[in-house]
C-alpha cells in the first residue's frame, strides 16, 4: 500500500471516514489511534483490531492458526460448523460427563457388577457372618475374613441410599472384636479376567483406573481398602474419609495401573480383587497410594467398623472404570444386571407360589437309587458349577412321586458359549428310565454357583 493517510482532527461524532483496505494489507499496515464514535479504540498499533470492531460474518478462510490463548469467553455450538477439533481441546472426562448428562452414556463402562446392590438372588439378610472361608451375600459381593475371628456381622440389602439409587449394601457389627495383627474383615468383589485383561496390569501399558462409590457410616475418620491381584502378592492400598456420621458421601479414587507382578489375563480366573476393609490388623495394613509386593488390604490406622458394637457401614453406586476421571454411574437395565450376576450364581426356585412343576427340569434314571436332572441356566456359567439342593423335591412320573435326596455329582458341558449342567441326585426305587419331571415344594431350590 503506497502513500500515507493522516487525519488530524474529527470534530463530531457524525463525521466518518470510510477506508477500503485489502485484507492482505492489514498485516503490514502501521495503523494506530483510530477510535469508534463511542470512544472505543478499534485499531491499535500495527493493525491490531479489537473484537468490538468486528461485526458480520467472518469466513473460515479469513481465520488461520488462531491460538487458543487468543480466545476468551464462551464459544457456543452455533459458532463451530464443519470444523475438526483435536482431542487436546477437551478436558479429560468432559465429553463422557456431557454424554451421560444427556442420557447418551457409553455402555458397560463399569467393571463392577451389581454396584447398586439391586440384585439379591440369595436373599436380603445374612446374619451371623464370622466364617473364615468367606460367604457371598448380595450378588457378586463377598464377605470375607482372615484368621480365627470372633466378631459377628450382619449384611443386608438396605433401602437407605443417596438420590438416584434404591438400595445399598449394609454391614452392621452385632458382636464387636478388636482386630489382631493378622486378622481382617472385608467386603469385596472379584472381577473376572475376561472383564479386566484390557487394563494391561503387569505390563508397561497398564491403564489408569478410577474407583468411585457412595458410602455412609455411623463412624467417621479414615477408612481403607485395596486393589489386589489373584495371587494376593500385589496390592494397592487406598484410603477415603467419611466426614459426617450417617450421611451419604461420594468418593473417587484414581489408581495408576500396576506395571509389575503377575496378573491373570483374558481367562475366566480372577483378574482383580476390589476390597473394602471393615477392620484389618497391622500385618495387613500399609501406606495408601502405591503398589506393593504384598497382600495388603487396608491402610494403617483406618477405622475398624467391626471393632464397635452396632457400628454400621453402607456402600452403593460402586463403579470401576478406565481413565483418571470418575463419570456418572453406569445404570444398566435390570435384566442385563441380573444376567451378568447369573454367570456366577443362579438360584433355581419354584415357579409358583405353591408346590408346582418346574418344566425346564426333566430327568432320566441313572441307577435304581439315582436320577440325572438337566438344568438350563439363563446365562453361560463362568465354569462348571457346584450345585446344592435345599428343601423337598420329588421326581414325578405316571402318578408316582419319589422324594429326592442330596446331590451326588455335577457334570457340565461348559464352554465359552453355553453351560447346561446335569445334577445327579439320590432317589429310591426308580424302575422307569424316562419321563421324570422334577417338582419343588414352595421353599425348595437348587443353588448353582460358578463364583470366583
């Protein structure tokens, strides 16, 4: 642009100067001191144009290489059209949280099954828990202890829950005990290797994971838990704080993936143990926030729920997901959650409110004193199950009822796709080889367990 334009004085707000300047010349012009009629400086030194001076449509071809440091304020969706934004533009978790808030959440993010305590095939109350071997309570949740333990607890499905949830898992101490050095009590869930192998634990590519949950207790202070491998020789103790008694609080814990140790891969074994400690001795406690080569279950100095008579602890909304940000709880349809649980446990009960036939169980004579019954499960079992019988059952054919005794053996054609176990049950005086149908009394059932 040749020459120079100098304007010494504009006397009134009604005097205007119109300049037609090509876009390519703006970058090299030395323009300064031009103000709008409202007194706002529009153009500063070397062609800097304030945003108050821009009106109308700015086409994409007129904008190139604008740094994000030059953008302030809110950019609405209508201001972005047919352009690509790199993933570095978005804060971690922002897209997931937005999608979930709009009801468009990503399915099956949660590696925990029955995290909202809605499935309870075995029942809703489990009293007198004090055994060393462990006992499953609400589906997928196990009460477990280390050592000879004299304390007693009750686990129930409780209707106390934070907004958005209907149930929680509740632990109440009915006989308190001081936890000795090598003793512990805990609620935990084992995650199958098939559902965990993509996390890459035990490799250089181990993924960061985030555990979130809602919790309340009659006690306050620092509570403990841990991630543990199947061999129980690698663990990551974590802690969380309950600030107010008998009040629901949400917690989130981010855990760097373990690059060491031995972890089960894509098999039907235990890929990870998620442990909530209710009391642990010093030999099973450690420092939070790092992987250690030991089976640590809690943090040093944590609150002992089992050490206080009538103390309570509740948990619900438990979610374990890939990434460093806790997203909203992954609600799954009830039928989906039930079938996920039934891969590990299925209770086959009477089909009616009174004694009646269960048409999916038919049998054949095995010997004069035993019968084979074929069971069709609603979901593929994790492995060949164990089966136990409770209550009175009969086999019925041709007007004859024969009472069944205990389970003798279980066989299964288990594979990756289906599992239909056969259970061999004692009977007496079986003379016919065909046509047997199993009949249950009201409270009778078979428990089919393929738990980890």
